[in-house]
C-alpha cells in the first residue's frame, strides 16, 4: 500500500526591510483614494533590499535550509524540488537574467544531488498546485520527500509612483512534504477552476522603447493593476473561492462546519472576509496576515499557514482548508488533515 503525503515542515524567510504605508516610497504616491487602504487592509510589507545582497533566490535558500532542518532531513534525502517565483525579475543577482528559472539553482545551492528540479507557475495559487503535484509523486511511489518552494520578488517589477505598488510584499516559504505511512497527515480532497474573463485586471507586461533600435537593457517587465480592480474583483472573486472550497469539501464528504481552520490567500482584507462570510466561517477560524505582510502572491498562503501554526490556531489532527484565487484567473482549494507540522 502506497503511503499518504503529509506536510512535514514549513519555514519562511522575510527580507530585512519592513516598510509601512507612511514611509517611502509609498508616502510620495499621489492621489491615493480615501478608501484604498480600507479595501486592501495593508499596513506594511517586507521588501527585498538588493544592496544587502537579497534576492528571491537567497531567501529561498535560507527558508529551504530551515525547512530541511525542521524535518530532520539532509539535502540528499530530497527526491523532488517544486519551485516558483511569479515575477522572475530579480530572483538572480544578475538583473538581466530571466530564464531558466531557479529550481535547478536551488537544487545546486542546497546540495540536493539526487532531486528532480521542476519550476511550476500558476501565480498566487502556485503553492497549492505544487502541494498537489507533491502528493501525486509520493502516492505513485516516485518520491518520498518533496521540497515545495515559493519565493517572490514582486517589488522588482513595481512602479513605485503607481497605486499598484502599495499592495505587495516580498518573501519566501518552503514546505517539506513526505511519505507518511502512519497517516498522521494527508490531502483529503481538492478542487480547481479557472475564468479568463477578467484576465487584464492584473498583469505583468514588457516595457520597451518605441523609438529607435532597442537595446537589451531597455526591455524590462512591470506590473499593472487596473485602477478599477477593487470594484471589478468584487464581481467574481468573492464567489470563485467559496465555489471551489465547497466542491473540495463535497469530495471529502465534509461541510464547512467540519473544518477546524481556513487558510486563505491574502489579496485584500475585504475579499478574504467575503470568502469567509460566504462559507459561514467565524473570525476565529481564519487569519488575516496581509496587514503586516501585504499580498505576497504565491507566498501568502504558506505564510498564513505558518502564522496559524505559530499562533497555535492549527493543531495536529485538525482538518484545514487552504484556498485562494490567482490573477488570470484561477481558483483552488485543498482539504487537509494535518499532522505534527514542524515550523521554524
């Protein structure tokens, strides 16, 4: 009989800079709507400081080393690395380097000599997709220990004169998912959906010169957020996440009331609250982390899981839903029975 897959350890690594809304570069942004901060619910966020040698890669390595130590595993014990960084701008110390991404670099830096290294990308729900892949590799007997890494340097593609720059933060999170014959933890069910009708609300585009022959250094990527995005998101995002949560729960033959805790992606305070209200989830069964972390793209869900573990809100044996939405737009939900997750 093949073993279940359990989240064995979880570690996070934040940059050194923690910047509040009334500090630069945010204090100089003109014409911030009066309800802007109320909708997003963000007070501060961590930002990578290149002058201190920080990159998405350095944060990922540090988080991975802590996760391995918590799991009491050696790098050579890892069979598979699933890695993502939504905006590849700045994961390397060399700004012009875009591809390949850094799963292979993480493998080399950690010394996971026998691991297959794969880059995965589905924006904000990539961590969920990677957890799903990890459980399948373990269930099929192709891996015993999987390293799941999400590391974001979203500030590297932001225009700090624009409102869109206010919502995001940088950081890294790494989980070790392992075969668990004792059934102390397992993925019970999952559900996913997509809807591209609002694709252009939030995108990363290329900046390039319009006159004269372009030079390679003149091309760069930048994030765009439609100024009406908060209102537009409320047309479909509040329904999208609860819909996939209910489908996952139905597969597990559970109801929302059977779940001990909900770990939601953190795009805005209002959206998270709407998801919880739609599902009938009380405030003591979910957590808001974006106040001090901002929206960390694919790192938001593992950071919120980490904070719930750190605060004692999730305990071994609990049933936990992890769910969220991603630009594009994708929706995902997983139902877990958690074991004793070690966190740093």
